[in-house]
C-alpha cells in the first residue's frame, strides 16, 4: 500500500463508520457530519447510507417529538459526500417517536416534491406511530404519481421494498396494510380526500378542483365538507386581504401625516435656528460693546487712580495742620482703594459670575441691584471693609445691610451668607 492510499484510508476511517445490513448484506455508512441537532425540540436527525444510493433517515431521541424543520443542508451534504449530486437516490424513513410536524415542515416537504432540486426514486416509511399515520398517508396521497410512497411495518419490509423497486419487481398498491385489501375503492377515495385536504392545508390551494364521489356515496359529505371549508377559507383570505389593504392604507395615511409634521418641524427648526443666529449676532455685538465700555471704564479708573496718587503726593508735601492733613491723606487712600476694587471687579467678572447673578436674581427677586452687587462681592471673597468702600457706605452700614440681606434671603440664624452664596454658585453634579 502506497502512502497516498494509506492516507486516504485513514481519512475515511476517521469520518466514516461501516456496518453491514442484515437484510441485504449491503454496507451501511455512517458519517459524523450526517447529523443535524434540533436542540429546541430535543432530537437529532441522523442520515446513513445503505449501499451506494439508499439513504436511511431516523430520529435519535428517547421521547416523542414534533418535526420542526427539514434539514436540507444535511441532505445535500450526504448527497455530495456520496457522489449522488444530480443522481437518483432512495429514501427509507424510520418514523419511531415522531408524532407531529410543524406547518413549516409541511411547506418544506411541499416545496421539495413540487419544486424538486433532488431526484427521489421512492420513499418508504416504517415504524409509523398511530397518531402520525394520517399525516404520512396525506403526504403519500399528495405526491406526484411518478414518486411512489410506501408505508411498511418494519425496517426489513421497508428495505426489501426499496430493493424490489430498484429491481423492477415491486407489485401491489402504494399502501400495504389491511385497509388496502378490504376496499380498493374506499382506499382510492381516502387518498383523494387526504390529498385534497393536504393541498388545502399545506399549499393554500383555495381554488383546487375537488373530485367528488357520487352523491349517494357514503363519503360524499366528507368531500362536501372540504369544499365548504375551502370556500370559508377563501372568504377568510379575502377578509384578511381587505384588512391588510386597510392597514396599509391607514399606515400610508399615518406616514403622510408624520411626513407633513416632520416637514413642518424642520421648517420651524430652520426659523428657530435663524432666530437664534440673529440673537447670537446681537449678543456678540453687545459683548463687543460691553468690552469696549469695560476698556473705557478701566482706562478712566486708571487715570482717576493716577490723579488721586498725584493728589496724595501733593497733600503729603503741604505744610498744613497735621490732623487735617492726615484726614485728607486717609480720604485719598480710601478713594484709591475703592477705584482699585472697582477696576479689579470689572476685570474679574466672568461668565460664571454673570450666571451666578442671574440665578440669584431668579431665586430671590426681592434683592435690589445694590444687594445683588454685594452678594457677588461676598462670593468673590471681598471683606466687609472693601465691599463698603465699593458701594460707598461705612463699614457699620455694610454690616447692617448684610444683616437685612440674611433675613431677606431667608437664612436661619446659624447659616452663613457666604456659604450659602458659594453653594449657590457651585454647579449641580
């Protein structure tokens, strides 16, 4: 054995597990990739290959389950791995533990048989649970005539039927049970009944032509009931379509109204934006004017302070009464200090200070302009004497004003005015 053939054999032994069918002596091939897990429904779909072209499908579970959806990708993988792409294959289904199937599964089956992308030669079911037998019979009745569907009791009968079909020796009707042998006519009518019902349920064929038995036939009422059901379903479908049209119409109306509202809001936003831009321009011009005024005031204060210093020097050199001289010097110094405080206040006033004054005025509208100015100076850590000079009153008078402001703001005896104003100026976190 060369290295290449050994490698191929080793790879195959990893993926494929070989057994032998006791009925046909054909090899049964298993592959770990030929399994589809359905965790939500608690089962695994398993596919094995018997011989070259017979697929054995089963459900790996220990309890009854409902088929939720077909494993088309798994089937294609098996066909590809088995070199059966585009070729005819045969299907044997072990239905043990299957008691129902979803509408999705039914529609996928209908798609597979009426819009085929694979070529099925024959389908044989076995171990069919009693409660699922009608479902399987419905499928068998619905399929095209060229696709035989058989129901057998066990694996042995199922496999023998496939082998016989492949050899061209299979005889008898598609159904192999006691009902078939009793009444062929009844069986044919039953098949037609199930096929009609299946096409109605699985394919929504509301206008299918129903093949009625004679009116005196005991099964006639059942077919008539299907016709009535078909008519009722048609009416329900029309009502649903009208309801859907109404919903669509209302939705379009609501959408149109929302678009109108949105466009109106956009237009309003444009106007608001234009208004805000105008306000911004006006505020910018106002700020520029105030800055010019501030520069003018600062320059005037500087000139006034310089003049006061010159006056102070002149008084200091005068030969006059010492008491009067000291008083004049003190007055000049106080005036200089006041001007310096005023200049510093004008320079130091920030946007935060302006916001503080606005906030204070809104919260305490009973404060006048001088009291607001005093609150700002207190917040800026000026002492009582400096504030008194800035507003042009005595220190004692300033203390009286602070006392009245304390009451005006509504502080208790033990609350600090300075602490209150500092907290008010602090932004909320």
